[in-house]
């Protein structure tokens, strides 16, 4: 039975994407530290918070039942999201919030491209048009920037990779985040030890820095949990629309608050991306309606057959 988008479910989803959209405001406050230290601290504090959540809900022992294959998938997911986090923090701290927003606008198109390349999926004509417009947008933005939009492409590809792994890993949100953190924790700890030994760590330089680093844990976990709840209550088509809230807010922050330059050529590149997303989203809605109609017809036929 198709789920209807209840207001509470939509509120959870909108809340998750709203918080992610405001990440430039929070991570901009961490410019006192290097991106590497911010990511390492984020990994450790997120792990602390999620382990506490598992302990409070008496689910900590469930981590023992994770098999070797799942741990390998968790390692792959951890590597992908760590690259994503590091690139994002670097983009925000270096004043490239608009390019970060571009990465999350491109992400759905990269996910579709991965499906073609890795899983030999067949695309509709509309999806090919969307990919073509997306590729053209990257070319236009490359000319505009004078270089490929590397930050955007790394963000899009790393998050698409993370999404692919999360589709096949057999763990719920809390255990998945915990497993990813456990895999990454030794590397994060080693990096922090090196930074402290070489006097390049900002973690204990002031109470404010200490508090901001600790806050990366709940700031990371809360939207993930909101997203997990929304995903169970809201149709994928609705979640697909809500996901554009995040890069839209990030773009607005980069232009209105950070005053990043947006020449006409850059707006042209974004316009092509938005056109691609419009084509992609309209096609997804059209196919979703067809699927629902077919299921309704099949259900009626089955009922009529049973009544004979």
C-alpha cells in the first residue's frame, strides 16, 4: 500500500534537510581548525553520541551480531562519508559554499549515472536528457571557474557512493552510523594524536573551541535520525523534492551571507542543473503514477478473480 505523506513525516524530512542546509553557518564557525581536524573530531563525537543513544535504548549488544561482510560495507561507507565530510568542511572554510551547494544539486544525477555504469540500468529518454543537461552544466561551470568544479564533483560522487552502500548494507540508521564510526575511529584518533604532538590541534585551545568540536556529534546525528524517521513515513517522491531544500539553502547562504561571486555564466550553469533536475523529477513522478495505477489495476483484477 502506498504511504501518504503525513504532516509529521514531512516535518521530519523537512527538518533534516533544513539542518543540512544550515551546515555552512555551523561549520563556518570551525574555521579556526584545519578541515582534517574538524572531520576527525566529527567522527569521534558522532560515534560517542550514537553509542550513548544505543546504550540508552538498550541496543548496544546488537553491535556484536554484525557479520564480516557488513563490517566491510560499513568500512566502504565510512570512507565515502569521510571524504564527503572533509571536502565539505574544506569548501565551507575556504569560502566555496556555492560550489558545495552545486555538489548536492548534481548528486541525484550522479546517482543515476552510477546506476548506468555500475548496474547497467536502462534509462528513459527523459533521464538521458537530464544527464545531458547536467554534463553540459559541468562544462559551462568549468569554463566559468577556469577549472573543473572539483569540490562539487567530489561531494556528489562521494555522497552517491555512500548512498549506494547504504542501500545494500543491512543495518538500521543507529547501528549503521555506529559501525561507520567504529571503523573510522582509529584513523581519527591517530590523526588527532599527531596534531596534538606537533602542537597543531585547536581542540583544547579555548573552551569555545572545545564546545564547538563536541557539538559536531549531535549536529551530525540529529538530521540523520530525522531523515531515517521521515524515510519510513514519506513516499520517496516527496523525499526527492525535499532533498533540494538543502542545496537551495546553501546556495542562498553562499550568495547572500558569504557574498560569493555569481556572474551570469555561473547562473547559467546552475540554470542548466535546475533544468536537468526538473526533467528528472517530472519523469520520476510520471513513472511513479504509472506504477501506482498498474498496482491498483492488478489489485482489482486479483480481487475480481478471488470473488469468482
